[in-house]
C-alpha cells in the first residue's frame, strides 16, 4: 500500500500568503489579481511548495503530487497566466522529489522511495469558482 500526499490548497492557505507573495518580483506589475493562484507559487515562492512536499513526506506520504491542479492554459487564463502554463508545470515537477534509481527501491519500505505524480483536476475545472447567473435554479 502506498500513501498519497494531501491537499496542496489547504497547506498553501496555512501560509497566509498575500497578493504580493503570489506575485513575486516577476509578476509584480501583472494586470490581474493573482491571489489564490497556488500553481504559480512554483515560480514565485518555490520554497513554500518544497516545504509542503517535505511535510507530507515527513508525515509518511509515498507519492507526492506536483501542485499543478489547474496549471493548464485554459484554467490559468482566469489569471491572465495562460502563457506560463508550461513553465509552471516544469517548475512544479522539478520541485517534487525525484524518484530514486530503480535498483535502490525496496518494496518492503515504500516510504523510503517517494514518487512524484502530476496533479490534475476533472475536465473543465478552472482556477476560480464559477458563479451561477442570477435567476437560474
């Protein structure tokens, strides 16, 4: 049995990051609000993502997700970030712990061999919640 890490969004929220934290230096003049763009933190606050991965590994997770839940050009368009989707995915993958060489994996100790996997939402999920038009039930 392998244990998957937990929710990245809730862990990110525990850091109480500000709009400026999400923006970082690179996106300080970006025309859209970036608050809540957790996937962007792979570029602007990579240490936060790395700390969360480490916390899950320390808690016993065997599989770490890459924090790329909405890192698609379609979803990132909500933030005006569609042009950095590929860069976010690459940075997030680089932050996930690398798998050990196959020869060193020990089936009896899965926690000693963390694996990384992509984190993907259901089709058509977006970064921001959609609201219903008024008058619809």
